[in-house]
C-alpha cells in the first residue's frame, strides 16, 4: 500500500513547538511506516520522517515570513497531485485547497477535517462531498451537510508522555492565547481558588492577550512560559495538578487534553465540542457547564485517580489505534475504487541514466518508457502514460488517422522530455523526466501536440 500523506506547510512536520495539524500528520505517518506501509510525506523540506519526504518549500510559512502562504501552498499541493498515479491513496491534512485537485486524478482521496474555521468554507466541502472520503476527528465535529467515511480520534505516542503518579500543586493552561481556548477563565479560576497557574502556548490573538491575559502575568502566581515542545511539554503536563480547558468554542478535538491524561493529569473542561468524547466525567476529570462548576471541580480534583487517567489515554488514544483505523479505511476505499496500478516511485540515483523497469499501466492506457539523448550528451529517461476520460473518447480517437501510429506519436512527444501536462479533447497526458534540462534547452525543445 502506497500512501501520499499531505501535511500542512504552516509549520515543520513534526513541529518544533506549536503545530497540531502537523503533529498529528507526523504521528500517523510514523505509525504507518512502523506497520510496513509505504508512506511519502509531502511537507516542508526541513521536516523529519522515517518514510519518504517530498515537497517544494524549504520551511513553514509561519516560521519564515518571506514565504508567501498562498503561493507555496498551491505549489505544495500541485507537487503531490502531479505524482498522484504513484499512490494508492492520497491522504490530505491540509484543509480545503487539495479538494479542488481531487477530480483531476483517479487516486482515492481521504481528507481529515481538522476543524471548520468558519461556515464560509463549507461550500467547497459540499462541492467535493461525492469525491473525497471525509474523516471527522470527533463525532461532535461532524457537519450535518457532509458525508463521512469515518470518525477517527487523534492518537499520540503514549511513551512520549511519562506517567507522573503524584503531579504537583500548580494548575495548567495549555493552548493558544485566544478567546476560543479560555485563557482568561483559567486565570480567573486559579486566582479564585488560590492556585498558581502555569500557562503555555502561542499568542494568537494579541489584542485579547493584552486585554485579558498580560495584566495578570506577574511571573509568580501567573506565569506564561510560551510555546513548549518535546520533553519540556511532557514534563509541564505531568507535573500539574490539573489541566484547565475552559474553552469558548466547540472544540473538534484537544491534543493537550489526551496528552495531559497520558501523564496522569486530570482535565477540567467545559462540556463543549468533543470534550465529552475525550473525558470520562468523574474518572479522568470533570465536565462542567459554568465557571462556578469549574471552581467547584478544582476543589474535587483529589478524587481523580491519576492512574485511571493514564489507563484511559493508553486504551483509547494511542497512535497505534489511530493508524489501524486509517489502514482499515484505506483498504476499504481501495477495494471500492476502480482497478488501477500505481506507478513506481521515482528511483533515487546519482547516475545520469535511470535504470527503472517500465511500470505497468492500467488496462486501456497507453504507455511507453525509454530514454533519449539530449544535445548536451546526457541520457534522460522518460516515463509517459496516457489515460482517457471515458471509453467513448478512446473509441473516437482510435478512428482518427494520425493516432494509430502510436510509436511515431510517442517519439514526437518525447522530444520535449520535460515534465508537462497537456489537455485536448480531455485526454490527460503525463510525462516525467528523470533528469532535468537547462532552461534554454527546455525553451528550444518543448513542443505542444494538438490532437485532431
């Protein structure tokens, strides 16, 4: 099974600190590779994976402000879809842009919807509802207008979050500094109960931070440590008495919630969004409906068995379970899809000659592999397949006089020996050159072929 895993390019995959979409994509990629699945991660070039890595952009656009988000997101998505025939499944974690490419390829597309930024983006999800297999990350986040292939909760590497059977005296806020995440309510709750509060997270809404958070940060009773990752993240989650998750929106999931429980730290959360799917009320924390109930829950936190938190997180939110659920979905989609044979991955080679065997093409497609010698003396391999939109078009083209001489047709086309895409009477023509030409040679030799 060959999977193209499309990550967001806002941050590196996995992220240095903040980057929940990229973190989940990394967790899934590594878990699939560990199970023997052939995964190519399409992400920033500084990303890290035990699978194959591909992508045109050097760094995340949220980490390098010289990188234009729209430009590089389109190049990033196009880079994957131009290689779609190499894969059995394309798995999109990069929101809505890839949906617009989905009908241009035959490869089944899975999209994990990490949340809806607003109702305004729903039209594109509706438009591709019949083409893309949508996955919800919680039942609470399923939109009634859409069809879903599955609900699959996120998974974490449990071993990355050591169990702390004791915890510490401090309360913890862990999330974006934004009204959605309830930082101000966490501050108020800590002050009302006389607890010290540690806060960790990226400042996403600066006006909110200046108004509702900064005036209370004194470096003693209220402390903001910024963005944390890795072992520091786990240590902070584990040493806390409780995580305050007093959210102001219907949260689709909550990685910090399950990470805290993995460390043994119970969670107090408003009963909104997915919280009832993550927290067992009275067992791994408390679900509350008001600020006053949150205050009361802080007083009861000693009733929670930290070992029960760890046990629940291990049983329900391990990365292996997430990977198994996605593999089951992939296999189901592949069984239901029309028969097709993915092409081989491009070989990694330092030679000017690519020695790959010609790939097998789907029934009814025309294909040819071979090599040509450029004017610079270098031998370049090519790998070309024609696939047609429908049977009627194939029959019509077969009757056209210039087409039956397929050998001559291919020889003419291969003069370009550069990656190209051509559409005429809706055939799709793919060509891939395994060794590039310089710009001047491309200008001289690339030719457009008009059919009919």
